C-alpha cells in the first residue's frame, strides 16, 4: 500500500465514527497533490475500505471508513 493510502487509513481509524473528510480536507491534512489524493480515494473505495457519503455539493464528496 502506498504512503498516501496508509496515512488516510490511519487518520480514518483514529477519528470518531461519523467524521467525514472531503478531498480538500485530505489535502490540508496530508499536504499531497489533490489529484493523487483523489486517485487514492478512488482506489480505497474500489477496495471496499472507505465509502462515499453523498451530502451537500455533488462535486465535493465526503469519505468515511467502511
């Protein structure tokens, strides 16, 4: 697993259930490129490790640990 995905899973495991992060939140937390973050989020979703929560703006999905 690459570093970005490992950091995301570590953060999601440590926070209370129900806290949601957007791509912009991940960019602020990790400091990595938003395109890389989005690609890793898509991979984690495809692997069934996270889920997208459709709430608010459709262009700003929120993610949480599955």
